[in-house]
């Protein structure tokens, strides 16, 4: 399934899968997993938050 996703949706899927598996996710962890830039990761986190998937704790490096 990952092969048919756009890069944007692939990154969002990895964010959600990582969060569901660990209960939290860091930007650094996502950068390593997806090979995307910090800016791209933050953009996708913001989009997921705006869609109501989860609430981002921006004061910390960990997103819950």
C-alpha cells in the first residue's frame, strides 16, 4: 500500500503508524524513518493536527 501513496501521504502514514506503535513520536525519529526534512515533518504534523488526528505538544520535542 505504501508504494501507491504520494510522498505526503506516505509521511503522514509513517507518523500515524509510529505514534500508534509507541504512543509518541519525535521529529528526529521521523526524519530518520522517512528521510524527509524537519520542515516537511512539521508541516505534515500540523496538517494531521488540523484534521483532528491528534493534538501536538509543541513545547516538547515529543509529539503525542
